[in-house]
């Protein structure tokens, strides 16, 4: 039986926890909502995946290669709130005291770390489950790499991704390059929405094949095929730029011994953990499972 690894999108969980409990403050005036909410989420994942390996991946400050080639990338996102920043270091201390590991790499987005670790783990015959709601992440999905939805904890494989997005996982980056991704501020091709993008991909394949067969678009029963072809030609350079932005890297150089992270949890520092829980007044968080 294959061993199972859970790769957790820590940045997503951090923000989700923060906005669920934005006003939770200790009696000493220290913000604690993101810490408390994150640990609650993490506890649930652990309990649902007994005897699995766990690794939490965080984004870091810095300019990723995407920002360097497209300055508008993620430019509409709000700055991290100050009282969320204050909670990061305490949270990391708690994660380590619980016996689990996390990883972040300067100037490398969490998605690319997750992508690289997923492929490495798959090659070593592990089953990989990624805990994330990021649409980009779905492009990694195959029979050995699946998504756990952080909202309802359902598991998505290739069929579920196709049902939700209208294309199979390997075409998600092509879909986003064509139709755009408002969350990351990627415009896509004006007038080419999801439906047209899905049809182009399902009939012609990836971007390279679409442009290779661009003269056949009029013969694929597309309504307004001439205009679609005209727009694709006009925005070709930008489309391939957007594809670079939406494509998750799976070959980044990791300057850590990554498989040290793929292990059952280390020994819990129970006394230190109790101290941290008391310090931040997490009286309702149980320690019996540790």
C-alpha cells in the first residue's frame, strides 16, 4: 500500500483562518484568530488522515519570477493586515512544537514548491493529496496527485476537475491563459471567456496546438470563429506570456533535504506546546491527540 503525503497550502489556510476570526484577541490584547483558526483546520486534516505524512507550505515576501515578467501579476491583492503578520511567528512555533514541518523559500511561490514536491513524491511512489482551493493547483492532478477541498473536504481527481472546469487538469494553465484569472490579475484574451476557451481546448488541445491549427478554427463549428481567430492572432504574444504565469513549475531547485519533511510527525514538545496554548489562551484546543 502506498504511503500518503498531505501537502497543505499554508498561506490559504492562514488567510481563511484570519478572516473567519478577525477579531479574536487575547486578554492581553494580542491578535490570535489566525493562529487559533489555523490550528483548528490543521487538527481536522490530521484526524482525517491518520498515519499520513504532512508538510505545510507557505508563501514568502519577495518578487517571484512571475512578478518580474508581468508587473501587474497579483497587483490587485490587498496588503497582508498588520495584525495577521503579528500572528505568523507564533503560529510557526506552535506547528514546530506539535512536531510538524513547514517550508517556504524566498522569491518562490508556494504553488511552485507544492508542484515540485508533488512530482518528486509521485516519482517515489507516494500518493499525494494537496489541501488547497487554488485553481492553479488543479493542473497538478492525476491518478496519484489529488486535491482536498478545504471547504467541504471532498477529494478531486481528474474526472472531478473536468466536471468543474470543463477541461482536464493538464489543460488548466491553457484555460487560464485564454480566459484569464481575475484573482491573479491575469487578463486573458478580451472576448474569449471560459466557454470558448473550453471548446478550443477540447477540440484542438493545448495552446501550441490551438495556434498550430488556428486556420481551422472556422471549421470547428465555433460561433463567430472568424473573430475568435482574429483575437487569438492579435493577442498571441500575451497569451503565451499568460501561460508562463499560470503554469506551475515542477522543477524548482530545493536547497533543503526535502525528504526530511516527508515523515511521520516528530516528537511533540508537549510542555512547550502547553505553554504556547496558555500564552495565547487557547483553552478549548485539546492536546489529547498529540
